[in-house]
């Protein structure tokens, strides 16, 4: 039977816990940076969608010409 000193066992457990905590911190930082980048992209897309909606509302009224398809389609 092999006998291991208690200090070795505690050192191994402490090292594993430290490694897991470090990996968790790195992954958390990575996920946080990706989410903030994604939030910026979504905000920019929201602005673009708003401008496109304004363009559609403006163009749906027609150009004012008598032969305009959109003017008579409404």
C-alpha cells in the first residue's frame, strides 16, 4: 500500500482548484468581451433597421408622378 502525505494531497487539490479557477476567469473574460462586441453590433443593426423603415415609409407614399405604381397601389 502506498502512503501519500496529507500535504501532497492538499497541494494537488489546491493546484487543481487554482487551475480550474484560472480557466474559468479566462473563459468569463472571453465571453464578456464577445457579448459586449455582439451588443455593439446589435445596436448598429437597430439604427440601420430604423433608417430602412423610414425609407420604406417614405417610398411607400410614391414619387408623386401620375404614372407611379406605388401612388395608385395604396
